[in-house]
């Protein structure tokens, strides 16, 4: 059994936009939020799921 694939929204929510407007030092977190859909593409999620399943004996 593998975890289901995650399809995060690409566009920032209104709340996220407000938080980002106030953040000055956490530029890495802003960057990661903006590109998470690229980082966690289907292929990478499947690879993570396989590793997770193997570690848990699934």
C-alpha cells in the first residue's frame, strides 16, 4: 500500500499571499512553497512512496 499522490494547488491562497507579504527572512520557505508542485511531481512521489512502503514492510 502506498500513500495517495498529492496534487497541491499551484496558486497561492489569499492567506498565503498575506503571510508571504509579511515574511522578510524566510525566503527559502517562500521559494519552496512556490515550487512545491514541481519538486513533488508524480515520479518523485512514487519514488517516496516506494521507499516508505519498503521501510514499513508493505
